[in-house]
């Protein structure tokens, strides 16, 4: 896939998977949703799903509050 945006330049060469850090190859993995995180709520840590859990929980609370404000 061409990623070069300059007129005078070449696309980077794609290397083998071993040449890249481990975390880079996990970026395309699907993230767990709120129901998956609720199932493992007792074993969550901040780095292992806890941050995402609170982010999704706060987003849901904001949506709920905003939907109740809009009704008259």
C-alpha cells in the first residue's frame, strides 16, 4: 500500500513481523465492549481493560443524561 505523500520519495519497505514491537501487531485486534468488561469486572486492572471500562461507562452515563435532558 503506498504511504508516501512526497513527490520525490519512496514507500517504506515492509519488514517481517519480528522486526516490529509486539504491541504494534495487537493494534488491529478488536477491543472488548462494555458487556465483555462487565463479565470480568473483578479481575480488571487499569492497563488490562479498566481504563476502557471506565471510559465506556462514563460515555454511557453522559448519553443517558443527555437523552433525559432533551425530553420535555
